[in-house]
C-alpha cells in the first residue's frame, strides 16, 4: 500500500473569517485606547494645586491694586501677565510665552524635571528667578513644596515686557504675598535689580530707584555688584552659605537673567529643560549656570517656552483657562491591555476551533482511506484463503 500524507488546507471561507476577526480586533484595540498615568502623578497634582492657589491669590491682589485685569494681553484673566512698558521693564518679551506659562500644570512639569534630576526630599536646589516669568517662578516653588525640597532663591527683579513689570506687584511682592498666605514657605534670600550687568543697566533712573525700594520693602538683601563677574561670585557665595555644607543637588534657571546665564550664548548652549552634563565646555563663557554645571550640578534651563510646552503636552497660548490635571505631563494614551488580551484570546480560540474542525475532517478522510485499502487487499486474496482451507493436495 502506498500512502502519501498531504497537509490539509483551510477553506477560503475559513481564511476570510479569521482575517475579518483579526481586523476587527485590531480596530477595537486601536479605537479604544486608555489613558495611562505617568510616574509621580500624585506629586504632580499636588504641585499644580499649589500653583493654582498661588495664581488665584496673585490675580486677586492685582484686582485689589489696579482694579482691573488687562484682558487685551491677558485674555484668560489669569492675573499673571504684567504691563508692556513700565520703568522696571528691562527688555523686550514674547507675549505668547508669558501667556503659555500662566498655566498651573507647569508645576507638574517642574516635578517631572526634578525627579529626572534624581532629587529627593530635603535636597538643596539653587534657583535663579527672574521677574520676566513669574508663573515659572511659582511653578518651581510649588514643585519644591510638593516634593519637600529646600530651594535657595536669588531673584533678578526687573522684568521683560508682560512679566512682573508693575511696580506695585513685582515678583518679590508676589512671593511675599504667597508666603504670608501660607501657600508657599520659601522666599528669595537676595535680589538684584537685573538688567544689564545685573545692576539695573539699561533702565531709567526712576526704574533703578523703584527696584531698590521694592527690594527694601520686601525685606530682601540687595545685591548691587559693580560688574557681572562679581555678580557671579556673590551669587555662588550665597548659594553655598545657604546650603550650609549640604551639596547643591540642582540648579534652576528661569528666563535669561544676566546674573544667571551671563550671556545669550550660554543660554542657547544649554538645552531647554534638564541638562545633566556640561554642553560644549570649550565655548561656554563664565556664568553661574556654567559654574554649577562644571561642578557636576544638573541644570534645569527654563527658556524657549514654545519648545518646552509641546514636549510636555501643554498648550501654547491656551484659549481656555487650563484646569489642574490637564495635559500630557500627567498621562499618555496607550493600549488597553485587557482588551488586547481578550482580543488575542478570542482569536486563538477561533483559530483552534477552526483548525480542529479541519483536522477532524482530514482524520476521517485518512480513516476511510485505510479502510478502503484494507477492503481492496481482502478482495485480491485467493478463494481458498478466503474460506480458510489449505491449498496443498491431500497425502
């Protein structure tokens, strides 16, 4: 008997059914994603709630002082956008950047960056604030509060356009308000007038005098360096003294204050966001940021807001008041793994059933073939053999 086994082939209808179910499963998995929370979700929410409370306190203070919100430049009424030109305006500014940062969820971004820098509770963080970005100053403070960090803050109190440019509501005034209301628990330990050479250069005389009065009324130490290198030395000495022999775990630069970045080149060489290593050491000019980086301190450079906002899932110039917990910094769309496994299991079961049906079909065919071969062999045997008699002649 010659027997050749030929593997069975599923019918075209079976293949179409399996393909259709596979496509349906794919569409279900793709069409029904789930939001998956990112790391430190709770800490991010805590920080953003602190920032939201701070923004509301500043908004009310602005209304109390000026009796209005400038809806032309602050259409969402956040209270975090200052005037375009005042005696303490140091340089041009980008209105869209100021509007973009007036969002409490930037505090969640700062939590993310602090955690990426591997900070832990109690760590000392040197911060260089600028009146140009009061919202980012507040975001950094709120994140430090939520994580239990110890910030040491030096502020450049002049501001670019639409920052904290109003003489009765500078950043130092906002900071003191937040402290007195118990929203935050840290304040600047020293302040400069900012501007050129970090001592009010480029400001009118009445602007310089106003900044001196602002620093005095807020009870903050005035730093009045004769030149920029001296400003770097003074700032570094204060950070070290306030750290009290503890290591500085991170340096935060907000904006482009000369006392922190030194020059525009330095600000550009450091990437927006977290810098763990020193970029292009041969090209870096002297600055506080340069010195910190060369000492191995991670640097968080909060500049180029239009680049940072999309990176962390926050809107650029939002058209509605952002709510705490909104944005890609909290969660990302991912596959619903329960649905994935259910779909996969269903397909395996369907394929198994169909395959088993086909195997039974071919097993029956094989059995029938064996039976027919057996019957054919019996029919070919001699008649005596069929009757069970001997074919040999009698003796």
